[in-house]
C-alpha cells in the first residue's frame, strides 16, 4: 500500500490533479456556501498568512538573514492594490482586473525591497534587523502622513473581491515559485550565503545579486499578501502594519520550522487557528500564546516540522534522483 501511494505521488500528473481538485473544492465552498462566512474568513486568513510566512522564510530561513520589517512590504502591496481598485480601475472592471492590481502591489513592494537590499548589502544579523525595523517604521509613518490614502484614519472603499479560490491560486503560485527558486542554481547561491557568506564569495558566488533577488522575491509575495488582505477586510490602516504584524510572521516561521516551506504552511495554519481558539480568553491569549511558543522552543527548537520537507515541496526530478542514488548506495 505504501509503495503504491509513493508511486502515485511520484507521477508527474498527480500534483496538477490535486491542485485542480483543491481549486474546485475552494470554488464549491465559496459559490455554494458549503462553509459559513466565519470559516471562509479563517481559511482565507490561513492562506494569506501562509504566503507571508513562505516569503519571509526565503530570507530568514533559506538565506539565513534576519528581517523584521515584512509588514512594511505588506503595507506597500495593500495600499497600491487598494488605490488601483478604488481610484484607477472602473468599478465594473475591478473583479476581472483584480489579479493585475494584486500583482502591481507585489511589484511595488519588490522594487522597494530591491532598493532596501542594495542599501543594506554590508549589514547582517542584528544590524540588518535594525535596518528592516527602521524601514517598517518609516513606511508606517509615511502612510500616516499621506492624506491621499487616508492618513492615520485609514483607507477604505475596496470591494470584497478576495475569495477563497483567489487565495488558493496565489498560495499555489507563491509556493511553486519559491520552491522552484530554491531548487535552482540561484537557490544554491542563497543557501551558500546562509552557510558562510565569505566562503560563498571565495567560491565565486555573486552574493550581492543573490541577496538582492531574494529580498525582491520575498517583498513581492509580501505585497501580494497585503493586497489580498486589504480586499478581504475592505479597510486598511497604517497601524495594521506595525512591528506587531512583522513579529506575527516571524512567529509563524519559527513555529513551523525555519527554512521549511511545509513548515511555513503548517506554522501559518497553527498560528491562525490557535489565535481563534484562544479568542474567548480575551487579552489573556496574549499570555497563553507566548507561553506555548516558549514550551515549543524548549521541546521542538527546530519547529513543528523539525527541519524536514514534505515531498510536495521538492521537485519530482530531484526526488527521483535522490531515490536512485539511495538505491545505488544500498
């Protein structure tokens, strides 16, 4: 039975089939009201948080840097997509052009992320954390002082065009893009920086280019998550993208497992569901949740996944190669 399941999962048509089935189920749940609005909101929040966790894991996990300003990129994507759908795109075309607005928000975030990477080439560790924290505060303060987007009052008027199928599509695109990136030549450069940046430089790895691209890709998907979040809540406010939001994303990746894409997905799901389960406790949940994380770090310091990776997050060709090499050794 186990061998038959393994052969089924190793077929090239298996993953596309499962993804189409997942998209069909999401569309059915949204269109035929198979789930209550509350559970639809929870599932969409899990998906958006998974995009945030996977994108930050590219920098903090795969590259070994420490960025704490992810909410700033999320804010840029949220405000860009919202301004486009409210002020630039005709109301009748918003549902059809919504994906383009989300991608535009991601593109703006990616450009700013690329600029931030260039300005912080010489910083690492705690110093990079300070730079990204300052960036998060600058973005929040700037948005509070721009009346065109509502200033401290916030920005509203977006239509609720974020649906479960759209969230599913963007989650799949995020994980497929980051997975393929990490298992490419560029991905090996990123992993080399994590192990030893000086040694990577000596081995002719273009570490500056790898850093810049990693930051740009990470920022892009954070902006995508921000655009989806804005059109789910239909209201955004600079206070929603402060250091607390960045810390939440950090908690997700350390909860699931640093450097693991499966851990990003699991961490986002567990974090979101735990916050909802603890909601009846009120402010006391802000004590229970950190205590849970402390216990987890004591007994599972590498997160729930433990540094492993699920087969769906490893390309088929690579899995088959590893299996053949293992067979040859035995």
